[in-house]
C-alpha cells in the first residue's frame, strides 16, 4: 500500500496559477464600460450632425403700415373714460369710450 504525504499549506503557495485564471472577470468590465462610453459619444455626435431636410425659405423685405379710421358718435357729451390706449387692437362692437350721460338723464 502506498501512503500519500500530507499536504502542507506551503505546498499550495508554490503551485503556479495559470494567467487566464488570475484575472478572470476583472478586465472585461472596464473595457466594456469604456467601449460603451466611446460608442455612445460617437452615436450622439453622428445624430447631432445628421443632415437636415431641406427647408424652403423665402426672404423678403418690406414695410408694414397701419391705417387710421375715423369714428364718430350719434350724440354729444363729455367723455367719462377711455377704455383703450393708442395703438391697441379693437374688435367690432367693442366699447372705446364712455360718455357722461347726466344730461340725458335730466332730459327724461
């Protein structure tokens, strides 16, 4: 019968470890992260610089002028309040001024 010698802890330290097993799983993660950052940056730059569709632009110069309109009222009286400022937009039927109607009330 053959006896095997007991293994001592010193024998385990002298056993060579193959290089493929020493760094397994440590290199690919930083490499993959680096490739992901570079690929994402390149994709973003290409997306920002993509050709735009043609846009038809018509450039003209000109002058715009408003027109003045004369307004009148059917009765006389003093102006009590003005509802708008000069240059404001108005709509048909909108109140422009309010007349003092105290004379009309006295006549009734």
